[in-house]
């Protein structure tokens, strides 16, 4: 992936906003919403590592988020491990389930890939909700999920936990930027652009897809651990396919395949959801209309269209200088 001046400027703008807003003392509810958006942004960035980098639509990412949440819940509540041990387990379990899904889903492509991931995801949801209720708590879930501890900082304070999550998000973005700009990232970009040509050049297409899917699952598992810790509760609903549907909408809203699109899509989705749900119970339908309008008038997503406008401006500016 080629990074541009737009990526740098937009990243600095997001960083400034994420630092300044909490300092304005916006209230606990707003801080909670910002923290939730940061966690969903980690999930969306992980999802877009497959969707945007390889063009594969997965309806199974709710599973990786959910098993990450269950990993940290079970580790801290049933086995007495600290949060960090549970988070490592969440990353490992998310990656393991992604690897398992890949053995079945990568045998097909296109809409069939999406349907296989959907079927597998719903199977895991049903198992967690009913067959394994003695382990997962069923619809009652697992309460009292712990938050991290570090140098005596009270992460049960909403602002402190926000800074912790923001730091994790920054690390995730550094990892994703490093991967996308590495030779590995250039290969998966080549596979997305022309799979046949990449195969003729001698690259193992399925192996690269599998590795990408596993990395995406690991990031989603980490997001699940943070989400369960934020809510201090975990139940099977996080595993439902609608969770995967939400992250697809978020990514498309922001701009799939762009560096900051997934993050912006999450912010727009979460704040629209909060605002719309305050005045109508049919907020999801209104949000659907917004999504349709965005896809019609902003086919590249919000960030994609801004990036295009910035590139046009730069081109015209250079032409004017000449």
C-alpha cells in the first residue's frame, strides 16, 4: 500500500482530535462512547485487513471478536489470570479460529466465501448460546470481566481506560501500517489487483490469504478482549452475524482499503447510532438510509472521497505552479 501526504495529514488530525476531546471534560457518557469507538476501530481495522487488502467479504469476524471476549472473561473470572494474560489468550484464540475458518472458507471465493464464513460464524454462535452454556453462561453471559492494572492506575475510571484503549489502537495502527508497507503487504495488494498474475509470478495465493486472515482474526480477538473489559460483561450476542454486518457497514462508510477509512466509519456509525437512537426506536432503519446515500454519493467511502479530492487539489495546485 502506498501512503500519501493525505494519510499523514488525516492521521495527525485524528490524533489531535482523540487527544483534545477528552481534555475538554465532555462527560462520562461521551468518554464511554469514545472508548467504544476506539475498540470498534481496532476491530474494523482488523476486518479491513482482509476486506480492503484482499477484497474478501467475511461474515465470520463476529466469531473472532466474540471468542476474544470470552477468552479474557474466562481467563480473569474462572482461571484467575490477569487481564494481560487473558488478552494474549484472546489474540491467540482469535488467530486460531481464523485459521480454522480459513481451511474451509478459502476453498471457495466471492459470495461463496462470504456464505461459508457466515455459516461457520452462526454455528459458533449457536454452540455458545445453547450447547456450551455451562461454559459460556449462555444468554446470561459472564459478568465481572476485569480491566487491566498498571502502576496503580485505576482503569475502572472511564478516562484512564480511554487512554489505555487509545494507546492499544495506536500500536495496532503501527502494526497494520508496517505490514501494509512491507513486502508482504505489497504481495497481498498484488493478489487483490490481479490474482492470476500473482499466481503466475510464483506466489502461494492461498498461503498469503490464510496468513492475512489469521492476522485479521488476531486483531479482532484483541478488540473482543478490550470490549468485554469495557463492558465488564460478555455474552453470545457479540458472536452473532449482525456484528459482522455492522463492521462491514462501518468499513464501507469510511472507505474500504484506505488507511483511516475503517476508523472514520466507526466514528460516524457510533455517533449516528447514539444520536438517532435518542429520538427514534427505528434508528437502524434511518442509519440504513444514510448508508445507502453514502454508497450512492460517496462510492469510495468518506475517506476515499476526501482522499480523491485532496489528490485532485494537489494536482491542480502543481499545474497552477507550472
